[in-house]
C-alpha cells in the first residue's frame, strides 16, 4: 500500500514481523492487523538455523505459503546453523560459504513460487547476526552473499543486500569494490532515529550518502529502507507516530516499518533477557494486543490521518520545534516532552497552570475556563483518547501563546518533572479509565493511576 502526496512519490509501506517456530496463532493476528491497516507488504525472517532444527522445515512449509496468500513477502535469509558454522553459533560465518547458496537453492525450489524478492542476511555489522571477530574484513561474507546473489539471479529471483545499522557508506563501498553488487537488485538501509541513532540527519541525507556510493561505482540498484522503527519504552507513542510520518516520506521505492507487535515481555532478545528494554517496545501494538497511538490513527484515519496528527505535534512543539501557532506566539519544546528545561524558564514565566490529561473532555473545559480568566495553561496529555487532538488544536488556535502543550505520558518521569517545575498550580486529571476490555492490563492501570 502506498500513501501518496499530490505531486510527490511516496514509498510503498510495509511492516516487519519475525515469527518463532510454532507461532501459528500470532501469524493470524498479524495478518488480521495488516488487513485492518490495508498493508500488503511484509518483511519476515527465514532462519537457516531453524530450517535445520527438528520440525523447522514443517514450520516454514506452512508459514511462507500462509503469509504469501495474503501479502507480498520479503523473506530475509539469515542465521547459520551452528553445526555448519566456524563456531557453533547462529552468528558464525559458515565453514563453507557456498552452503548458503545451496540452502537458498533448496528453498527456491521448494517455496520459491511464493516470493519474487529475497533478502541476503541482515545487519552484518551487528555481532548478533555476523561475528566480525571470525570474519573481520567481511571476506567470507562477500564470498557467501556474492555466490548466493549470483545463484538467485540464475533462478530468476531479485535480491536485496541486507542493510547495516547504522548505515555505513564505507561498508557498502567495500562490498561494491569486491564485486558483490553485480548480482544485487536493491540495497537495504536501516535507521532508528531517537532510539539507537541520536546524531540523526534525516532520511534524505542518509539515502543520499548511499546513492552517492552507488553512483561512484556506476551502479543503479534500487534503495529500500528494509528496517526502521521507534521504541516506545518511555511510553512516548506520539514520537513513534512522528518518526513514522517522516519515514513514510523518505525518498525510496519501498520502506518497511519495525514492527507489528512488541516483543513479548517473557521472551528473550538476542542481546539477552531484558538487558536493553528498548528492544521490547517497537511494535504498533503492545504484547497484550492493545493498539498504540500510531496503529489506532493509521487504522481509523489512514496515512493522511497520521500526517495530520504529526503536523499537530510539530505545531505544539512536541518534538523540539519552535514553530509558531496560529493566532499566537512560539511554543517552546524539547524532544520527548514539548517543554524546555526548568533552567531555561525565567521565574516570572512559571506562573501557569498544569493540567495533566488536559486534552480530555473535563481537562479541555477546565483549560478553557482558566484561559478565559486570563491564566496561562500547560496541557500535558498523551492523546490516548481518540479524537482529543481536536481539543488541543482548538485551544491553541483560540488562545495562542497562553497555551503550552506537552504531548507526553505521566509514566515518563522526566517529562512530568519538567512540567511540574514550570508551573505554580496543578490539576491532575490524567488517568486510565474504562478498563473493561480483554486487552486491559492491570499493570498499566497501576502505573498511570497510582505509581
């Protein structure tokens, strides 16, 4: 599915989700979510190691046709069977690089009717995926991927070179100089601004660096964003939506967003069990099945609705902007909270009222009463209630510079601390209400309402 802008070409947007053997039910849930978002492209993992495990072939014989019956899939072939590696682990280079091409040949014969494109490995600069100590100059990697790409081309398939994280133009130049790109149709690019990459220059600059390498090498391969996302580990769902809005305007042909669901809290990540909490919160939905802000807006209002809400975030300064608002002055902001640090706010300007949950029905009416009486108001809200963004826009347009907005969550202690320190009075209305659905999580209720 493509979200188009008049006069501008936007990429085809896909979703990423990798499945562990036996997750039959979760596959059906993800496919249902893709249908609700009108998404027709899915990037998923195909583990070479799992294929060699007991019942691995049975799992993929079911998974690939099932996914392909509803969406266009991009399978990413990765992870060495420990028995075939230079070391007994999935990130090891294989002892025989040709074994990877032989494996792909087997899969193309058995399941190739279900996919046109295939991705060759992913993030070879990540030791969880490729042990650089065993192959420090990527010599084995180049031999393995180059041979696999050549054979895939002979079998009539198109190939994507797995992207690095962060994107490394020098690594790509090395791959080109070794001749691997002769058989590659598209180059994958990864990016996680605000989660892993904090010196982020934006998608246009990142893509332009990749384009320049290909241009200098005389190559015309396509450029795809094969993995991008934003972790909501600090409950900043609004920022996830904003990063997605930038992502879907990236100057590429195809782009995949990570991921459909959060990693379940009871499962280990490659880095270890909860060693880095960010890994567990990239989904459009929580591991309970509850929709995050991006999923809800995308499902209910489409990509145009996502753009409109992202523009509102920019308007009120939710991601660090100092954009003027209609009928008013500039709104101060810093990343993640929409506020400036206390030390930057003169004492004479702190005489405002904070309303947590201020975008809701009661909060908006209270804010309007205070503003009409000449007060300045700081609205603190995570927009979890559908439609409350209209209340924020109305207050900003009507009362201008006397309205500040922090699009954040009361579970973010740093944003909340900054908000409280900048006011002289607080009305605390933020709460988790109507916890009557099967997706309700008592931990959320406790964190929001009490902790």
